[in-house]
């Protein structure tokens, strides 16, 4: 496979057996101190191997995980500078991996890599805290450029505290409050409120919310989402909060930020 073919990567072409990795097993590679250590999470072994080979040639250290559980174990056990994450994975899907990374390791930047190209899929990934999103097929040069850009931004301080209007969120302690009043929220309610505060003023569809909070393809009905939204809105209103989550008929919901008087 020539370099030009590699750069317009579509996951095709033969891959030498020596370029394969066992699940979440890395090998020493030159240049990882120069460009950074990357965890590639991709269940297509041939595609992952092609990615690895090219990124190594660009000076990155690369480790491959072939499913979501393996990716989470790798991050828990070893240091990575960035994660390149496929969405359609066996077992734990990429959206859930991204969500858990943000909860446990909020400082690791994530680039979502998937064949899903719809705007809702992109919004779902970014809503979960992904730093960037690239759609297959893509140019390898574009991926490398995005890796460098995200790594450059990630060297600054990472924000784990968010506010919108009179609502405040702390991702580390997983607490939310209005003024001096701490909201008593379930885990799902906290995730819902965080999603809205981080995307204040943006209409979030039911599909986006389901993927961001429950995970893509999770066995949850739209009625369950409605019930959680009802409970969350009641708790916000009961706290004296001026900000509201308004319903956009037949579309979704939007957080309207209002500063406390």
C-alpha cells in the first residue's frame, strides 16, 4: 500500500501480520516522546493496524484496543496523551466510553472517529465531551493535524467547572447547585443537567440526550427520558432557580440561562 493510499484511509488493503496487536497490547515504538502516546480504539483490526502504522510513522506512540472494555482498562492502567475512539464498538459503545472517560479521566482529550456522519451523531459525541470528531473515510493528514491541534489545546488547564445563569456544575465532585442551594440529583439527573448547562441555549433532541446520557442503542424508551426530564425540571424549579429547561415542540429541549436577581 502506497503512502497516498494510506493518507486517504478507508480501512482497506492487506495488513502484515507483524503489524497486529493483541487486545490492548502495545509495542515499543520510536517517537512517542516526540509526538505523544495515542490509544486507538477500533474493532476492525485491519483498519486499526493501518492507523497505527501511519501514526507511528508520524512520530506517535500507539496502542490499540479492540473494544470499549479493553479501552477503559488501558486508560485505567497506563498513561495516554489522547484517545482516538470509534463509536460502533462491540460491548460498551464509543459514546459510553467517552462518557466514562470524562467522568474518570477528564484531562484525556478524545477524538471520535466513526462512519456515522449525521449532524445528530456529531452533536452526541461532542455533547459527551469529545474534543473533536472525524468521519470515515478521512485523510490521514487531516487526522494527524487534528491530533496535533487537540494535543496543543489540551496542554492548557482543563475546565471541570461549568456555570450557566444561576446553575453551577462541578464534574469532579459531581455536584450541582443553584446559588448556595445544592441540588439533590440522581446520577442520570446530574448527567442530564450537565449536558444542558454545557450546551446552554442549544436545542437538544431526544435522540441526542438518549445517546449522551444512556448510550447509543441503550434499551431506553422515550417515555423514560420524558420522566427524567419532568423530575429534573421540578427539582430545578423547587430550588428557586431562575434558569429553565424549556420544551421545543416536536424537537427537544433547551436550557435557557437566566442570571439570579
